[in-house]
C-alpha cells in the first residue's frame, strides 16, 4: 500500500541558503579535482618509467575479475588486488549513497561534467549560440519526442555493456571491455596508441559538449553495477510536496534528466548522487537526503526533521 | 519556470538586494504529491557527505592493512594466484604500494609480461630466453642492465613494443 502525504502545500516556504549550496558544490569539485590529480600523478609516474600507472585505481577491474576470483581464486589480466579493494569501496558507497561515487569521485564523470559545464558557460556568453541552444532544447526536451525516446532506449546500453563486460571476463578470463574502454585509453595516454578505445574516448569527449555525462548515461557498466546494488539502499534523495514549489529547477539541474519533482524518493538507477537537485532547490525543506525503512505503521511525514 | 517566480514574503526585504528568507508558491502551481510507505528520516546534508567520503577511505585503509592494496601495475598473476609457489597470491607482500618495479610479480605465460617488468623477470620466467635475445629484439645496447624495465627498452629501442616481445617469446617457448 502506498501512502500519500495529504498535508496541503504551504503558501510560503523557507528559502535554502545559497552559501551552503555554493560550499557543497565547491567541496564536490575539490574532491573530483583531487582524484583527477592522483590519477594524473600516477600517469606521470608511469610515463617516467618509475611508477605503476593508474590501472590499479579502477574499481571496475575488480568487478570484471570478481567471478574468476570467486570461482578460481585467480584474477584476470591487468587486475590487481587494489582493484578488488576499490570495488568493495564502491559497493559500500552504493549501499550507503547510491551513485555518490559517480557524482563525487569518478574522475571520468568529472571530466565529462567539466567539458559540458565549460561549453555551457561559453554558450551563455554568446547570444547566437544561446538562441541555438534554446531551439535545440525545445526539440530535445519535448515529452514523447524522438530525442526523449532515443535517450530512453540508449540508456539500456549500460546494462548491455555490463553483461558483456562481466560475462566476457568471466568466460574468457580477459577484460573484453578494455578494448573499447575510454577510461583505459585515457590512462594509457603515456603509451599513446590510436585504438578503438581511443576512438570511443574521443566520441565521448565530443558528445560531452552537447550532452551531460554521455558515457555515464548510455554506456558506463560501473554505473550500472551501482544502480543494481542501490536497489537495496535505504538512503535516497526525498522530496516533500508540502514544501515543494513545483518550480522545476531540480529537474533542470539533474545531469541525468531525472524528473525529480515527480518523485517522492529518487531511486532511479541513473541517479549520480551529485546532489545538484538538492542544491538547486530554492525551498529549504523540499529536497533532502533521507533514510527510509519499510515500517508502514510507523510512517512519519516526509519532511521529518531531528 | 524561472526562480524569479518566487516573490519575497516580507515586504521590507527589497527584492534584488537581499534574498528573501521566505518564498511564495507561484500562483496556480501544485506540486506532485509525495507518496511513501516507508518510515523516513532526514540526514543532515553535511553529515551525509562526510560519511560517504570517509567510507571508501575506511574500506581502503582496511584493505591496505590486510595487504590488499597492491597497485603495482604488475600482473596479479592469473597462474600464480592460488598456486602454492606463487609468493603472495592474495596480494600479501607482493609489491605493496606502487613503483617497486614489479619485483614480486610472477609471470605465468608470455601474456603476463608487462612493460613495467624488468628484463630479469622475463629471463627468470622463460629460461629459454637470454638477455642478449631480448636486447637484440628491442635493438638496445647489449650492456643494458637486466634490472631495466621493458617499457624503458621499448622507449630507447627501435620501435619494438612489449606486445611484440610477448608474441616473440610465445614462439620461443
Ligand atoms: S527545485 Fe524541485 S523539489 Fe525544489 S521546489 Fe522546485 S520543483 Fe520542488
């Protein structure tokens, strides 16, 4: 049984502090920059022939080898124990915070986000481009339109890639996904090779100019794993209709185009946990992170506060 | 809708100078009702972020303490893990940390050879191969130390790659 929150929407609601939002955003960018810095340092070390390269810092390698490791005690090539440790960390984060890893830590997601943000800032300053973007947005955002339908279909790509990557690694003992993995291409820039993976990387980077987080949306198997694990997570972003203004700002802020203002709890498998919707929300109590447990008799209002 | 649809609730707050502390619901807007059958409790945003940032660090520190933090870029040998003579198949003591030159990696087959491995490791793994053979393949000086990494040879040599060496060794073994 589903319970509807019957409280009437308030005529006025307290405003969210924009300073807090700015600080949290700054914290997120700082974490992402630090992770990119660590990976960059590893690439530099690999280039100078002293280091090991950043390959050991990819959690998806841990998932790719999981089946082989559980069944034989061995790992597939290119995988180190650190990959398994990172996979465990990502699993823990997915249970506690859904896509938080994607939104706050993943360096490849951060790079795509940075490219899109920079493009947006440039377009904002050039009126003809701004007009062109408005026109394009009218077409792509039309509910039920071709763009929306294609977006919905392509999103299944993550699951296909996941099955292929994990199944292929389990059956062949080789990281089959590595040949097309744009992240593998990026961290191998020191040993540059114009490979299929490099082509995919170029495509993703170019698409990032127009689409927010294209790889995360359509192809990331690590995001898909987290989406699956997050099904058991009791934590989610929650909206309280009594404080919601119905303004749509949360939807516009969401890099994955989740219609946040039509959700009670954002449990979509594509949620990146970036908290952009919460930070964009002008109402202090409309959106927040909450723990939800299936105890119907003890239901308390969605905007319950300590 | 744009945020300008929110009007200040307090008339003494001049719009545009100081943001209003209260927001008025835009006329005619009725948000989608929230529905839940869960018992929910809000988590303070900053606490949530702090916990989620500390969590992976805690997992990785634990992994490190258990000897699992091996990013040495050297093969966690497919053939060595679980093998009695593998020398740390679970990762304990096998190249803790990074940049150790792969001293403890084990090579099970030519496919396990990586650029970060040294010539000596290749010689140890494939007795049929001599140092002179390896140097000749890469086109580097015969007095190059055996402790040199293969990727260094590839860089100094005649364009011969580590992948070429793998294929060549396969034909020799
Ligand atoms: S941003 Fe979303 S949740 Fe917040 S008030 Fe607007 S519609 Fe409601």
